[in-house]
C-alpha cells in the first residue's frame, strides 16, 4: 500500500490499483479455510483501505508541513482533473478542449475523467479471480486515458506483458498494433517538428499521430483481454468443441 499511495500521491490515477491489490490479499487469505470467510474478506478490505489512507495522509501531511498550506492540492490534483494546460502532448484531451466551446468544457472534463475511472468496475467484475491481470489492464487504462500521459506510462504495462507470454498464440492483431506503434512513434516527432519549427504542418497532423498511438494501445489491450478470456475458455471446455449437431463451435466475444 505504501507504493500505491506514492503513485497516487504523484499522479492520482494509480488510486484505482487499490482494487487489484485488495483482491490479491483476499485471494491469499482464501487459500486458508480458516481465513476464507465473509468477515475476513471485509476485514481485509477495511485494512487495505486503512493502510492506504494512512500512507496517503502521511504524504499529504508532510507536503502540508513543507509548503505551509493546502494550496498544493489545487496545483497538483486540481491541475490533473481540470486540465487547464492545453499545451500539445501525446494525450487525448488537449486537442478536443482547444476546439471545444467554453460552455461545454466542464461537462466534457467530467466525462473524460469519469471515463478513465469507470473501467475499474466492469474490469474488476470480469477479472476478479485474476487480480494480477487486472493490475495490468488498469495500468494500461491509466496510460491511455490520463490527462497528461507520457511514453513512460505505457512502459509499465508493456513490460508486464511478458508475464502472459502464453497468450501470444491467441493474439490476432500483433502485426497491426506493431505497425501502428512504429508509425505513430516515428510520425509524432516528425509532425511536431513540421508544425512547431518548420511551420509546414498544423495541429491536425500531430494529433492524428497521437490518436493513432492511443488507438494502438487500445487495440493491444483489447487483444490481450480477448486472448486471456479465450485461453481460459479453452482450459475449461477444451480446444476442440462441437455443437449438438456435430458442427465446430466458434467463440465470439461480445
């Protein structure tokens, strides 16, 4: 909890990683019949939240003592949530808010920020028995939908991907995703130079490259989740499956 609190203290979005950490601790207790009770699960959840609140409160208190006021909260978390700086970056927010009418700004900021946190609920329900994989998916969601992303944000889920190398045979979009990452990584600095320094391009070119980069991350995450679910289905029902009439079964993810 100490390290999750540090991550949430720095950039807020990792607060959603409390869910997989809590599920891991609950799963650990479930291996012992004496500890696997509803009351023990509730105690584990309360204990995890209490430790997180303790550490995050400690960090915030130290910051308050150093700065001398609580103004740093608005300058950090308020800055992340309100997205006041629309300097071009590799995220999805800046271009849309530049082109948007001001009276719609608060509504769409709320929608975009809720979108980043909303996926915790369905993903936690779907992957509650695999909290480590849930940790990977939420890390990917954070890297995609945070207000001010960087290349380093994607490095964490990308490095974790090797832990599920057994899913590689099930993945269908490796070539497409690889090409999108390659082209967008080359075009982003190129279009940035043409726009800012040469003056022969505009914001549309650069945002198109960043949009392709984010889309590649979404395709990769969707492909990995489908591969994970498909492999679990094969482990439960077998590889060769037939219907009652003898025809071969086809698995479709909806």
